[in-house]
């Protein structure tokens, strides 16, 4: 099935996003500004795009696996969720980035990747005293090895 994403580019030097079939269906995101950061510095880095997602979808933004190795950066929200309602001309996608070392990132460097996902179904909470199930346990209760 094919879906359309309307996209507005805010920086003319920015290379157009590209869906590469076969290798991975995640789509790389490029930085839209020249960035110099000191170790320990935080900033929102612009991806230079606004999008209108297909109806019923949201976008998940994660770092590329190589982003830390190449640039020494971490995405502070671990995963960004771009809501369907984030679709105005000035709703520009950013990545919240923490530099772990002094670093430079240049326009068109690829630091992130995204995919679109269908929304979860509408949920309602039903308050109860007991769930009446066995406790599973977590955080390593099944052992270390
Ligand atoms: O990594 C991200 C995460 C979010 N957004 C944009 C799109 C999203 O729709 C909007 C709001 O995100 P979210 O709801 O996660 O942030 P919040 O901190 O709860 O802000 P708000 O009060 O605006 O909802 O910010 C980004 O550009 N990058």
C-alpha cells in the first residue's frame, strides 16, 4: 500500500528526502543548519521540513545508529513522535540533541531516521481494585543469562 506525505522544505540547499526500497524502509533525515556544539550542550536541531501526514498516521523519529559514532550526539527524547496535527507551514521538525563531545554537524548530514505508523486505537480506562492475573515480575526477574 502506498501513502502520500505532503512535504515543505524550508532550506533550499537541503537535499530532498528519499525512500530507498530494499535496504530499509526507514527514511533518513538531514540537518538543515550548520551546527557547532560544545560537550554537554543541548539544542533543538532543525530538520528543515514540515509535513502533512496521511490521515490516521503519526511519525516516529529516531537517531541513525551511526549518529553517536559520527557526531557524539544523543537524542534526548529517545524517540520523537510527530503528531498528525503538527502540520502547519511553520511546524518544522526538530531533533532535541545533547552533545557528549565538542562536535560539528553540517547541512545535509544525516543524523535521524523516521517511519510513519498508524495511530493506536482509541482507548478507555476501566478502573478496578484487582486485575485478577498472576504477577509476572520484571527488571531481570527471569535471570541474568
Ligand atoms: O522529537 C520531536 C518531538 C516532537 N516534535 C514536534 C512534533 C510534535 O507533534 C510536537 C509535540 O511533541 P510532543 O507532544 O512529544 O511534545 P510536548 O513536550 O508534549 O509538547 P506539547 O506541549 O507541544 O505537546 O513537537 C518534534 O519536532 N521533534
